[in-house]
């Protein structure tokens, strides 16, 4: 299934008995915003508690480590998601934040029928997709069938070993100022992993917030990857969330889904490993 759905495409199939809409907006007031208004029938997921497992020390796994797969499978059951469900997820960051993370996690558990809404919540409102308020009641089911995370991830040790190997490419998707070490608004130390290259996730988007076309994305990333195999690509961000948007973009471009370094800069910058600055 194509990983992106346009608002007009969602309008054409809405509602459908197999369609499960997921609201993955983030921020301290995200739940309040959801209760005030959300796409009709959409169920809310929380990045901090549903899509990550908090640890006492971000140096061990970063700020948003993956939850145990059994916990995620239970969450999917509570959301009424089965292997037959067509899941569409949106956020308020043009699909580039928790929506992409939820997409990646569903693909990683083995679910194929999942799409991110292009342009996110604002695009849906502009397309006159119906909204509702309050809470929705899902058809609670048993846990989603699962065994292990099926998509490739990279550990901090692997990143350290491969970041400066010319046969591999580590892509940092944070904005350029954070990569260069000019500013760091979230983590403790500014800079980047030595050997990593900077391709901000924001460059996957048009000025209006829609994703670039598959052809544009393919040209962009083919140029960056050179002759490297997709399995030799590792993508990271600050905490393993917006990196998923680049994985989404690459999949949309037909380039497959490279490895996700979940711990990302939030883990690396706390590990006493080398830190580079500049371009």
C-alpha cells in the first residue's frame, strides 16, 4: 500500500467499516485539542505514553525508546486495529511527527495497510473532512498478532562503528542549526555524530506542508545515497520520531525503509562519544 493518502482520497473512502483513523497530535495540550475537535471517528494516541517507553535515563535508549512490542500490540487491540484494518494516521506537523512514528511502528509490527494523511490535520480541515468532539469508543479487541519488530533498527554501537564507513550513510534529519551545533533547544549538548550527513526532514515537504512527489523524493535521496544499498542507510533525529518521516518519504519514493536509530541524538549526546560541529 502507498504510505501516503491525500485528503481527497480519504474523503472518497470515508467512512468505511475497515477504516481506523488515528489522531497523533503532540504537545502538552494535544489531548485537550483532540477532545475539542478531531476528525470524526478518530482515536487518540499519545506519543509519550503509547508510542514510547520512558526510561529513567535517556542515555539508555534516548528520549523516545520503543515500547515492548507486546505493549504496542495490546494498544492496537484497544484501538480496534486488526490485520485487516485500513489505518490512516494524522498529526498537526504535516505528518512529520508522531503520525510518521505510528506509521513506522505499525509497519514494524507487520501491518501493511497503514497510511499517513498528507498535510496532516490542517489539510483535512481544508478538505472539509467531518469533525467531532469529545471521545470516541473503539471496538476493543484482543492484542494484535505479533512476534518481534520486523523493520531494521540500529544500535548506538552499530552507528559508532559505521558512521564513517564510506559504504554506509548515517542521515541526521534535524534542522541544520542543530546539526551544526549552533543551537540545541532540547538535548544537553549541541552538534552531531561524526560522519553523519544532514538532510533535514523538512526538505521532504513543499512550502504548503504536503510531501514532495515520489519522483522528487527519489531524485533527492538517490543523489544523497549514491551507490550505497538501502540496508546500509541509518536514519536518526533527536529522539527517533521525526526520523520516521524520512523513512516514510523514502518508502514513498520506492527506495525501501532504511534502518532507524531509535536512540538518536538524545542517546548519543549523553553517551560520552565524540561530537562534531559545523557543516
